[in-house]
C-alpha cells in the first residue's frame, strides 16, 4: 500500500472537481493547517496520523515521500483552499515553491481527530506550458517522438510536434489497429460485437492467460480485455480470428507511412519468441526480410513461435531488439489511426474509454478520453483520443525508446499528463 501511495503522489497531475462545500469544523481546519508543517520536515507524525494510517505507511516511508515532494516541487510555503465534503473529509491545497498540490484529507470523527486518510489528487506545476513540456520530452535519454493535434474535418492541425514522423517502437499500441479492423468489420456487417469465438492461442500477461483453453468469448469482451487491460491472449485471439492480412491492411487505411518497417503485425507470442536468444537465427532472417518474406517465415516457423516455447525471463528485464522485433508507428501514424476511429469506431469508442491511462482526476477534465498505450523494457508509448468540454476533438501520441536501458515510465506518464492538462485548459 505504501508503494501505491507513493505512485499516486508522483503520477497524479491534476485536481478532481471540487466537492460540494460543507462547513469546515475547527478540528478539520486544524489538521489541514498542520499538514503544511508535516509536509515541511520530519517530526510530529505520531500526533498527526492515526495508528491505522501509520500501519500502512510507516513514519520512515512517509518521510521519504514528503522529502520526494520537496525535491520535486520545492518547500511547502502556504495552506491554500480547504474544501470539505463533511465534518471529517475534504480536499486541502498546499502551495509549494514550484507547484500547488491537492490532497484528500480524512480525519477520524473521534477526538483527537487524527488523520486516517491522505493521498494526492493532483499537482499544478507553476507557470507550466506546452513549450516546457516539449523541452522535457526532447531531453529524455534515448529517443522520443511526440505529436498533439486538433482534429478537424479537413485533417489534423498540428499544435506541437517533436520528430512526429519517426518510426518508433510502440509496444501494445498496435492493438489499436486490431480494434480498428474489428470496428470496420462490424460496420460492414461481416462481424457482430456479440459473435462468440473460442479463446486462444494464449500469450503472456493478462488474466485470460489463466482462463480455460478455448473458453467461449464475445468479440466485444475480447476487445475490451485487449484495450482496457492490454491482455495479450485477447489480442492474439482477435488477430487470428480477424485475419492478419485484414489487420495489416488497416495500416494503409489509416495512413501509416512506413508499411515496410511495420508489417506484418506480430502476435505478442511471436514477438516474445523472436526476441529469445534461442531463436536468434529466426530473428536475423526476419530482420533482413521483406514484409512478404516475413509472413512466409512466420508461417514456416509457427511451431517455434508460440508462448509455450518462450522463457519470459530472457526478454523481460532489459531492452531486447526494440529496433527490429516490435510494432512500429510514428506519432503522426497514431494520430491518423485515432482520427479514423473518431469517425468510424462506433462502439469501439466506449471500449477505448474504459481505462484512461492517467489519473481519473485528469481524465475528468475531458468530455471523452480514449486511451491505449504500450510498454516493455526500453519502450513506452501513450496514445489519446480526446474531446474537450467545448466539443473540440484532439489526438495526442508520444513514444520513448531507449535500447540501452529501461525507461522511467512514471516520468513519461507525468509528461504526457502535463500536456493533456495544458490542452484541456
């Protein structure tokens, strides 16, 4: 729980809508004022926090969290707004030197009203701008690419870009192409969302890995697991059921600029298997082949490219062949795909909105937020389809690759969240 608390402190980047106001009691107001001191330095935690809280977040862990906030945002200097929902719960803003951070604060109803609940619900960086976000993206180690666009009937209007046409490893972002082909097939009445097919073949990561083999599942359920949970068994099942050729064709339909690098789209089990040292011979042949020759190789080596033959530990710790055995797209390609889904996605759009990819407080700043990303050692990608409160549509896509080291996923989420919040404003 302490680690989850720390993650929320570091990753949440905007405020929840203000709760309905209630009269702040003297006890609640006093604890809100004391929070400024508790965040400012060690000491007094046992008088401030209830034993229930300290069981979950021990004092030394709390002090490390508070110190991390001071390192990132400067000293806490003043108490801001205090908004209460009841006599014991509400939101408290603390003004740091470089940001204003909002916390939910819950105190015990019994005297001495110690704090039983505290976590961050957002941070506003002082004087932030899209230009500052772009500078931070450019400074990432390895390579990064980014594009933010306003979507119009005449096409995307680019707002900010950095290497927008660079073909980047994007991890599970490729599942958006599978979703798009499924949406196309449903619109063409070739498929129905409630069609039932057997689950399989299995792949790594996701709850469906442990489900019974050939369990009957609807296309809608598989698509939801593939997008909202990034379930690899669901995506491999759909890729096979829809047909790789049909899914590959969706790249041209949505305007992907480099099919030679991107095709064919690999099943997740195939990608894991090709990355394995034991299949180095297959990988070398695949890397040198044309898209059509790659398809032939995948058919010929089908028995070697299954989840059953993969040692996940051999490919899960360090970046492995992310420049060759991957799913490639540029931010411009992903914006084109998201724009296609905006017009043609139909019932796929609610599926995209199940998991917003960022803190709920940030997602609520938008009327609609659809998301799919991807990550593995050395790879991080995030793709958003957004509708603003005024009805305008946007797409934001970013990727970060580093073949030499794992990327800092929390850092990238924070950067992308800052960009979204600035666009929402």
